[in-house]
C-alpha cells in the first residue's frame, strides 16, 4: 500500500473514531440525491433507530414531531438551498414512540458555483436543557402570577387591574360593546378592625374575597382588591342590567358568608356597598373618569345607609 494512502486511511479511521466517541451525532447528506451518506452509530442509542434505517431525507422528516415537522423541514431546505449554515431545535421521534429534543447544527458544503453539494451536521440531545428552560419558564410564570395577586386575599391586585383595563377598554371601543365596573367596599370596616383587631381584619378580607371569587363568569371578568377594604369587578361586554344584578349578587354572596360584626353593622354581620357604572366607550371617553363615576356612586350607597347598590345619579 502506498504510504500516503496508508496515512490517509489511518487519519480517516482516527477521525471516525473521534466522531463516534462523542455524544454529538455526526451525519452527512448528499444534496443531489438527498440520501444519507453517513450517520453516526450514536443515533441508535439516542433514538433507537438503526443507522442503516436512515436512508433519505424523508426518513429524517418522518421522525420529527408532527407539530415541528413542517416548519423545521421547510426552514432547513430553504436555508440549505440558499447555501446558508443553520441550526434548528425540534422534537425527534424515538423508535419507542416517545420524543426527545434535538438541536441540529448544519453546515452547507457548496460547489464552486455556490450551489449546495452536501450537508454535514451534528445532532445534539438538548432534552435536559429544554427541561431546565421549561422549569425556568414555569418559575417565571409563577412569579408573574404572584406579582399580579394580592398577597393577603389571593385575588388579583391593583397592578393586575391596571395591566388589563386599558386593553379591555380599547376592545370595547372598537367593538362598540358596553363595559361595566362595580366598585365594592366593606361597610364599617374601620369599626371592625377597632373591635376585633387588625389580624381578624385581615381574616375578614380573606373571607370576603373568597366569597366574591364565585362572581367571576369567565376569563374576561376580573375581580381585584383595589386597596384597603375596596374591591373592583371589571365586566367587559356587560350591559347595565347585568352589571346591576351582579353587584347585588356580590352583596348576597358576602351576606351568606355570615361574617360576624359585633361592632357596627347590618344585622351584626359584615356587608358590602357597591357603585356601578356602564358605558359604551367612545373616542372622547377614558378609563379613570369611568371608574370614578362608579366610585362616587359607591359613596352615595354609603350615604344612603350602606348595604346597597347605586347605579345612577
């Protein structure tokens, strides 16, 4: 054997050994035929498919998760045709029917005229990284949810209200739909705290919030603690009659909770007062005055004896 040929063969063997001893899975596709010229034996350990079962690009395509398949295939083909090196993360099908996350890093070998000649790449198992990323996303989502919750009562807080009300307002303007708001306040809450103490006052707020939680009809409605003993119920696409009925329903829910109020109060129990406002927002209308009207009606309810709803005037 020629010495140069022997050295070349030895080098090829060394490189192949190195490639096949890594966790990365090397592969090569002949572009004119779209057939696999080579795929590392590590593929069987990772995915369960024997190396000889990887014959054409179609085999690779068929072993991509159905939700990832079209975009990954179209993206990689387009990039390869353009002669652009690229990478893609996707879920690959294992022979046992489960999926693992793969990162495919692709280098395009081009002919002198720039057209693709072959694709050479490495597959990496990134499942653990994806699990870590998902945990971080879940933690971030949980922190965001906590930041939008009132720490005492568990209902949405003022920050949450401020983050959604403008969007709901704009939607109502564009659709020409009514927006309603109910402002609720616990009657004689200062006297409750004076009589029972602030720790019991906190428990009272929790029980009121828990009672009101059932008023929310769906994902568009929002109940939040606005501050102190005041709660707000935001009701998109809700007319005046329905808003009035829901306000009275709030009062009824707290009535039925039978939270004792031995200091001052209607029938010696905790009650609510409510102010309601409904409007189909026009171009010249804005959110704050809209809520302000409901708030002023709440105080009229207080002036008229509490434990009632005011929706006009």
